[in-house]
């Protein structure tokens, strides 16, 4: 089995896609005419967005992401060769700054923002395992 994609339920798929393009530089991979689903080209594992109303159509109950509420108990993380530049770009595009880039004791640079829907996003330098 392989991890293929992560899906975030949002009120407006097109707005989420546009935000992630501006804030993080990703490109659209797929979006049908309905605009109820959209996928970004993020590498081997795609990041997708689905309209919140689709959760109910699938028989699922969700806690909606909201910028004025605590973040859900999950984060998405993007690696960057220049975390400060990535952080600044995200904040300029409308992300809410949470934690400016800082070098950890293990040598990785990490920063945190929240996206337009309140999703927690980690920006970090690559780390070797």
C-alpha cells in the first residue's frame, strides 16, 4: 500500500487551490468543471481539496476547518530549501503567521502558519534519516 494523497475539506475548493498556488508555489494538477474537487501537483503524494458538502454525500461527518477556531489535530508539512523565504511568501499571500523559522536542536529549520481555512501548515528544511 502507498500513501497517494491527502484531502482537506474546504468551503471553497477554487479559493483553496488559488491560495496554495500563491502561498506555496504549487500548480494545479486536476480540477473538474464542478470545482467540488481539486488536486495540486505536490510530488509523489498529492494534496487535494474537496467541497465540505461532499463529506455528507460520502456519509461522513466532519469538523470543519475554520480560521477563527483551534486548528484540527493534523498538519500538512512542506519541505523547502529556504524556509524563511517560503514563510515570508506564505504570510504575504495571506497565511496567518504562527511561528517564525527557527533552527531546532537536530538542525532542521521549522516554521508554522495557518492557511486561509485555518489548516496548520509546517514549513521545514529537508532532513536526512
